[in-house]
């Protein structure tokens, strides 16, 4: 007992240890102030890097003494991959010009500058480096070790970070100047290198945070386990439902404290508790709180399922009271069931989590948690309903259940307003679930196998349908918002670029010179603006310009000569404008379906004392497929998901297409969508679902989404069924873990199913994996072919325009011309283009921001340079990366008409990378979805086929189980011609032989039984006959002798004779009763009812107090004869009372326990016990320790118990008492 209690409290100890450890770590060990930073470790790491850089520079210097730079580069004597992967870089200058670079990620000058490298630690555009350089003749060797990567902005791909060896958060800043608030870092020879500045307490490693959260989570789990075990123990000892109520109250209190007491920032500040993911009510303001609540509910439902019982006061005694209790519980259950549906609705509507399972790659860990919540809630409902129905199965009929179910719906009427999201499908599911569980319980079927699978399919089908319907409605509302936004659409990327361009415009001296001769150079001004400002992403805008000053008037009407001031005119035409922050550009809402911007930039021009203003009007082009702006260049604050990632949209003005985007190809006229009479209209057309937003009579916006197919819903259903079935299998495994660890075995059907499903899964996984791999490789080949074809087309165009040049000239005019062509071809071929000179230096780019912002250096990729320049490859395509973005990049030599290489053309797929990834993901998802559906079908057919195969075996097993010696055993009819037919034939032959053997054995046993019976009867009759004969002889002698006391003797001897005759009558009665035991009327009997009936006979006995403990078992059904079973308990209780000596306060304890296969009844007394020499004779007929009777009572008890398939034994202690153990097997139909 002490050990069992310790087993319980060890969970409480674990909870206390984990919780206190996590709490203390959070307060003292996770957040670390700058003084606690391991300066010694940082300096030790830095010194190692210094030594490595020094060695690298020294090794290359020695190499240079025996090899020329050209030989080193040509023969690839330097392992650049090993250098770069360890966080080191190598640069080699010759004649102050950069000739070798280990990687082009570093943005360095093409010319060596000693001043730039004057410090040991320097900042080079995109990072902090330790540098070491050494010169030999005209060669300068520079070694660098990365300390921190630091960009001018951050986003999804570009992130600041310290080189992993330093183990520092990127928020820690670096300065080369000693500052009081900084932590000085020293290197070799104790030389100061730089300082670290901590703006706030920092955590050294995020792993500590995750570890701390895991400790908190485990602590909560251990607390729940402790509470569950304690309640189970109390329930077992005190046999009451009050402990379930205590558990419920405890869970509510703990849940309330978790909500109100924010004891841990780490616990509640994780992403799981972020309202951005999900938020609904105060009880579940986020997904984490909802998950905790649901786990608490699930814990209570398990306790209810195991330990709830009907009080013995109501069991089978008063149906009306039982019905009222059932109605009350079922009403509460119905409220809980409808609340479950409300929670599912809240998650669908109020979360940003993807729940449509066929979009498998859009699912996240939070999607899986949402489905876990759905599963736990519905399982909790099923467990509570099942247990409720089970407890009342003996006392109430099926009609009572139906009446209570119908009345429970009436109870919901006052709460109808709270459950407006309940639909007819849900009510149907509710009724089906309850009726199914009632039928299952009434037919004594366990909640497993096909029944469990059927319930899983029901629940999964409803959840998938509900998610599909509510997601469709949610999608409509979302598209309404998108359509409204498109009506006043602003281009945030363009606004970001315009703010950047304005700063350059004001200081553009070339532009100022052109504006001085505005009338003559207007075309050059437009060309200059297009090349340097309104290129790339902004090339999707048409722009117009006008230069104004206070004295310039505009001619409005040549006929009337009407004029107006230039400023007033442009101010008037730019009404409805919204200023862009910190700029002189404005968004203009013209209500014509186009995005328009208006800007005015003031210039001070030479030889002009007046202020001059350049007015710029930008209007989005009509029906243009734009190149787009790569996410790589968007700052985190500007990052937003593009509408076209998921939707297509179009703008119609006067029924004509103005603009469109996305994968759907819209008609030029909105007439294809029919007449629109409402503000919002939904139609299905051409495989897409279209939402039409009628802004006014002239403007219409269409937002479209691919129609969801039946196959998509079927695939979602497959995923959900598989997921819930895995959860069910996991629950079964955990519940039976003890049995699996001691006796792990599977029947033939299970082995067939496991083998077939295993082989099918392995085959499908191998084939599916191969298919996915093959398609990915084919996709890559296709993309390589596309980029190869595209770069070849770009090369042809460039050769056509610039092929006559001898080299790439460094004049502004030639550069402008090249840049113009790159911009033009970039727009034509829908790709970015870089042009490098023959030495691998960037000459021009259609996307200069990549280089200007320091994301990558101005040198050509090192591997590409080697392949094209040194190895003379005609073309080179490979993967490159900037930050965490990987993209396909192609290179090709650019030759002039004299076949001389004057440069290298590069096509990096920055912008197209997300589209390529989306296409590849879509392909993989389609394959995975199909194979999941196939796997589900394979599992279904495997279960069916295995059932068909093993059905004859199960029939044979059943017949073997039913074989009884001396009974008429039925033969098996099987028409097959296989191994099972041979087995059936052997079984039938065995039945025949068994019948013959049984007849012979029965005959022999009858003869033996008659002989034994005759011996016992003779012995038992002979015993009273001897004193009877003596008494008669004595009476005869007294009569003959005229004994004066004859009458007294006659009276005394007559009484003795009557007593002996009663003994003979008792002997006859006992044998008659013993003989009748073979005529048992076997039926379903509740042990508890029979125990109660037997106790009621002796409960008023003054010699003993009788107590009962049913251990929470509401009903215990066995197969037996009702009267015989009552005789067993009557006999044992009577014997227990009679075994108590006089003068001792008697106590008889009766208990019932449930094992895996049996019910165990214990009847204990505190009597004298049974002596050792009598133990072996206790169940032998004709033996008794009492002074009267034949001693057949316990023999009869033993025969009755063994007739049910059970057994009886006892344990005894001298003068302490005896305990009889009676074991009855379960009703086979409930097993």
C-alpha cells in the first residue's frame, strides 16, 4: 500500500521539481545581462579565428612563392568551398586590382584600399569581419573571418546573425570604438578589437527558452496524471461519484488560475499563445489556452468513463428516478456536444490557421493542434455518452433512452441563441452518435474495432464538411475585403521605391543639366528617368513629366487661347490625393481602375533664379504582366502576402478589361459573367469561383479562386480519418501498454492485416517517393531548359544590339544604352539580367538594388567565373543563394561579332523563384494527396480482405470454444476446397469421435457415480440405523421386562428415533439437491444484484456486520443460473457468520473487483479460521466441520462456480478469519 501511494506521489514530486526548475531558470538563467556574457569564451573563439586567418594568409603567401596567381587560379589550388563553409573568405589583389575572390557574397571594392583595411575589424557593406592582409611583390593577400552578418534591412530571407561559433543574438551591436556601455573584446596579444553593445537583457541561446517551455509543459502533464491517479484511488476506496465532482472542481480552479495568473512569460509568450493565430473568448483567448482547456476536459472525460457509476440506491429499483438522472446527464452532455461544435466553428472563423487538409503544404503545426483539439473534444463527448448509456443499461429500456434523447433537445431551446452555428448535419451526427452508442451498449459490444472506425468516419466526415462550408463563407468575406481594397488599391512596393527615388532625384546633377534645356532635351530626360528611376518594378507604370515655374502658363484651348497657371493646373488635376509619408509623392484615386501617383520635385537650376518644379504623373499600365519585385528586397515591415499568390483578380471599366493578375485568364469584356444586379455576386465559371464587386455603374472588380473539387474534399477526408485513427491507435496502445510489455502477441487476423498493410504502405511509399523524386528531377530539368532557352534569347538580342562593340565601354552614354537594353529585355523576357565584364566585374543590372543594398558583391559568382573563364564552358547553370533564398542562376559568355568575349550575361531567377517553388510544391502536393487516398483505400480493402480470409478460422475458433463434453456439438459446413476445408474436415471428424468418447465416458462415469453414490448413501443411512436398532431393542427389552419406567423410556427413545429419521430425511434432501445441479438454467445475471439479495437476508443478523465495496462497478454481467448463484452467496455468507466465535463482534466484508477477463468476489470474515489439517477436505462432499449435516454445502458451491467456468479458493489465518475468492468469467458477448 505504501509503495502504491509512493507511485502516485512521484508524479506530484516530478511536477514540483520540473515547475520549480523552469521557474528558477526563467528568473535567473535564461535572460542574461551583458555583464554575464561569457567574454572569455567570445575572445577565445575570436583568437582561434585570428589564428586560422593568419594561417590561411601565410599558406597562400608561401604558395605564391612557387606559383603564379594565374596558375593558382587555373589549377584550383585553393579550396574555396572549405574556406567559405567555415566562415572565412580570401581575396587576392594584383596590381591593386581584385583577381581572386573565394565568394561574391562580400561587397568589396575592385581596387585595393589600404585605408579600408586599416583596422583589424572592419565593416564591409553586409558584415563585420576580422581582416589580415599581407603583400608580396605586386600581390596583396587578404584573409577575412566573419564575425557578424549585418544587412541594411531584414526580411524573411535576409537576416542578421553572428557566425555560429560566437553563440550571440543578432540584437547585440558591434562598434570598433571603445564605449562605456560596451563590453570590450580583445584578441591576440590582448589587443583591443571591438566592443559589444547590449541594448537590453539578451538571451544567449533560444534553445534555453524552448527547453524551459518543455519543462513547463511536462510539469502540467505530470500534475494532471497525479490528479487522475489520486481521484482514481479515492474513487476505488470510497466507491462514490463525489470524487469525480472533486476532480472537475480542481480542474476548473487550476484552469482559472492559469488564465488569471501570468506566472511565466516563457510559457505564455510562445507563438502558441499568440492571439494572432487564434482568439475567441476569455476562456480561450488563444490557441494555447484553448488546448489546455480541452486537455483538462479530456482528462475529466477519461475519469468519467472509468469511474462514473449509478448508486446502488437506484440500481434497478426505481426506473423513474433513473430516467430523471439520465435526462439530466444527457442534457448536460448535449450542451457540451453543441459547445464542441461552437468551438470548431470559432477555430475555423477566428483563426489564421489553414484547416483544409488537402492543402497539405500549407498546413502547419498549429493546423495539427487544431485537429487534435477537434479529436479530443469529440472523443470526450463519445466517452461521456457511452459511459452514461452503459451505467443505465440494466435499469432502463431502449424506449427510455429515446425519450431522454428527445427531451434533452428540448432542454437546449433556451440556449438556442448560443448555438446558431449548429446545422442540420450536426444534429443528424449527434443523433446518429447517441443511437449508435445506445445500440452498442445494449448489445454488449465494446467500443473498438469496426465500431471505433465507424465513429471516426462519422466525425471526420462532419468535420471536413463543416470546415469546407465555413471556409467557403470565410473565403467569400475575405474576397469582399480584397475587392474593396482593390477598389482603392495602393502599391506599397512602388511607394517604398518612390521614397527612395526622390532622394536621388533631388541630387541628380545629370538630370539638373538636362532640365536646364527642358524643351530641347525632353526625350533625353524621359530616357534618363526611365533608365535610372522608373525601371525594374516601376516599369509597369506609364509616366508623364512637366517642368513648371511661377511664370509659366499652360495653353488649355488653342482656339479660345485660354491659359492657366502651371501650378494651379497640376494641383487641380490631382484631387483626391493622399500623401506618401516623408515624400512629395501622392496616391491619386481616379476611380478608373488604374493605380496612379502624382509627384512634384523642386530643383534649383543654373541661370534660373526662379524655383522650378518637376511634376511627375505615374499610371499603371493596362493589362500588363509585371515582372514583380523580389521579396528579397522588401523590408520586413513592408512584407505582405501578394494577392496573386492565391487569387486572381481583374478590373473592368465600362465593361472593358483594364488590368488583371493571377493565373486565371480573364475575358476582355465583363459580359461573360452575366448581368450584375447586386453589389456582390458569386458565380462559378470556367473552373473558377468568381466574386464580382460592383463599385458603381462603370467599375467592376472580379476576385477569383479555383473551384474546390469533390476530389479535394475526399482527400481532406482521407487525411483526417488517417490522423484520427492514428490518435485512436495511440490511445489504445497507451491504455494497453502494461499488457504489451508483458504479453505482446497478435492473432492471425492482426498479423495478416499488419503484413498486408505494411507491404502496401512500403510499396506505395517507395512508388510514391520515386514518383515525387522523378517529377522533381523532371521539373528541375524543365526549369533548366527554360532558363537556358531564355538566356540564349537574351544573348541573341544583346548581340544584335551590342555585338559590334569591341568592349564594354566605361562612358556614361554607352552605359545608359546598355542599361536601357537590359531594362527592355528584362521586361520582354520577364526576368532579371546582369551583365559582367570580361574580368567578372558587374557592368550593369536590371535589378541594381540587389548590389546597391549590399546583399551581394559586385563580382561574378566564383564558381561561374571558374567554369566560364577558366574552364571555357559555353554555358553554366547552377543554384545560388542570398541569405536563405536559393535561386536558379544561368551564365553565358557574351561575344562580339569578332567572336571575342567582352562580357558574361547572367539571369538570376530572383523574382520567379517563389513561382517556381509554388509550381513544384503544387506538383508534389498533388502526388502526395493521391497516394494518401490510395493508402487509405488500400488499408480499407486490406481490412476487408483479411476479415474474409480469417472468417472461416474465426468460425472454427468459435466452434472449438463451444465444444462441450457430453453435449451435442454442431459440425461446420464449409464448401471451399482449400487448406481450411481440410481443417474443417478434421474438426468434424474430431466432433464425431468426441461424441463417441463422451458417450463411453458418460456411461463409465454414470456407473462409477452410481457405485460411489450407493456407497455414500449406504454409509450415511447406516450411521443413523445403528442407534435406531439399539433404541428399538432397548425398548423391546423394557416392554418384555415390564419395566416400570417404560413410558419414560418410550418417550425418550421415540424422540431419539424421530431425530434419526430427520437425519435420514436431510440426507435424502441433500442428495436430491446435489443431483439437480446439472439442470441449471443459464442466462445473463448481474453479480451485484445477487450479492445485494443475499446480503439483505443476513443484514439484520446481530452476530455480524456486513459491508460491501463494489469498487465503482455499476454492473457485472455473467452467465449462470440465478437461483444457483444466490445459493452460492447465501451459503458462503452463512458460513462466514457461523465461523465467528461467541463473544467476538463479527465482521463480514464483501468486495467485487474487475480483472482483464474475470470478476473477482471476495467474502471475508474475522472468525476462527480453518485448521491446516482440514484445508484439503473443505470442498469434498460429505465433509463438514459442523456437528450436523452431510457437508455438501461447499461442494455444491464449488460445483456451481465451476459450472459457470469460474473457480473458488480460500485463504485463512488461525483465529484471524477466512477469505473465500470466487472468480466468474465475463459474459462472452461483452468481451
